[in-house]
C-alpha cells in the first residue's frame, strides 16, 4: 500500500470513526490503545500511525482502532463505496464540510426518538422520484419561516397518525446506535 493511499485510508477511518460513535462522557477519557494490542491486520491498515501512535490522544487511538476493524470487516463493494464517499467529501469546499459537521453535531445531540424520525424522513425522501424531491426542495426553499414551521407540524401530525416509526435493519430500533 502506497504511503499516500495509507494516509488517505487513515483519514477515512478517522472521519468514519468520529461520525459513527457516541462521544465519550465529558468527565471520562477512554483508555489508551497499545500498538501491540492491535491485530496484525489493524497494524497494517494503520501503519502510517505507528511512529506517532503513543503521542496520539487515547480517543483518537480508539477511533482509529475501531475504524480499522470496521474497514477490515467490509466487503470489497463496501470499501469501494467508502472510498467514493470519501472522495466526494474531499471534493467539497471547506465551508460545505463545516456546515455538514455542524449539522451532524446537532443531529448527535437529538434524543434517540428524534434521530429515528430524521432517519425515517431521510429514507422516505430518498425513496421519492428525483422530480418529486426537487419539487419538495423548491417548496421548502421558497417557504417563509412560518410556512416551514407549519410544514413540519403537518409532517409530525401525519407521522403520529401512522403510529410509531418502523425501524430499518441497518439502523436498528430507536436509541440503539
């Protein structure tokens, strides 16, 4: 594996690790991960960090370790998808990346029930034909703040009439991420 590719992979692992885990409680710090405790495969994936491993914060070591484990458990198709998403991420302007990070942090602060509702709405929106998604985007962008609030309220009422949300096997039941 070339050094450039390994560094790219490490960045990917850091990004996915930071996005897929709950942040530790503010009063606790995760224990450090010893390089020797990593499997040979994990060490191979993280080889660019070997020289500086002991100087990394324990939380970063944990994220890299779990990211390497996730990477190793992926199918080739999943790895290709992860590479493509990372290339897309890198191509975004820094302002757009910052906005996405802010939105992700806000999402992480939502209660599990609201996170489940956001995921459900995203899946429903993604399942619509592209023309219908574009119409809805335009309607949202052209709406006043009051109209947007009313749209959200209407959507909540429709959701309540349908009953509790079903969960997706990939995301699990609400509160289990």
